[in-house]
């Protein structure tokens, strides 16, 4: 039972983290909007960067990118929370039922991993060469998030089994 509760607690922790990230991005919109704006504008990449043709200088598109990120964080966080609740409800049932109830959490964690890997590490870091910026570089934070969420997904995916009961054949010395 402790392993199941641990999995549920880890899901709840990730859901709380995503809720705080989305809440912070909404209530202090400007702080991380500046980040998105600088990354998309590519205004702090290396001088003479031959990839600056990729830059997006349109403020409306900066806002669209940022709202997409916020929505992705919030929706995946909601899915992770709903997955934790679903698992809590079946925590004392059979392993088959508990394992089957993992699907929502697995999908939401995967969606969250796609956010960090695709939006930040692929699009931000490679397409908009965020890695060249000394100031507006979110690779470390994205890697940290991808790693933490990925570890929770791996832990969640470990199969649960029903507790074994000793049989009459399991006498001393066996």
C-alpha cells in the first residue's frame, strides 16, 4: 500500500508544482512574458547569428506562444491531479484495477514532458537558439522539469502487484 500512496503523493506534488507555475505565470504575467519575448525575438543570441531569420518580433505572437505554454502547464497539471485522484480512489483495490487507473496520469505526465522537451528544449533552445543567450536561457529549468516529471512517470509505470499471501506449502525453511 505504501508504494501506491507514494506514487499518488508524487503525482500530487507534480500537480501542485504545475498549478503554482501556471498561477505565477498568470498573476505575474510580465516576468515570464519577458522571457518568451526575448527568446522568440532572439535579441540576446550571439552577434552575427546567421539564424536570426527565425526570430519572431510580433508581440501578438509572443502573447500567443506564452498563453499556449500557460494553458499547456495548467491542463497537464489538471490531468496529473485528476490522475492522482483516480488512483487514490482505487488504492485499496486489485493491482489490475490500480494499474488500469494509471492511464490518465500517464497521459498527463507525458503531455507535460512534451511541453518541456518540445516547447523549451527543442523549439526554444534549438530553433530560437536560446542556448546562445546568457540571460534568457531556460534550458536548465526545462531539463530539471523534464527530469523530475520523467522520474515520476517512470516510478508510476512500475507495475503494482497484489500482496502475496503465504500458502500452506510455505512452511519454515522454504
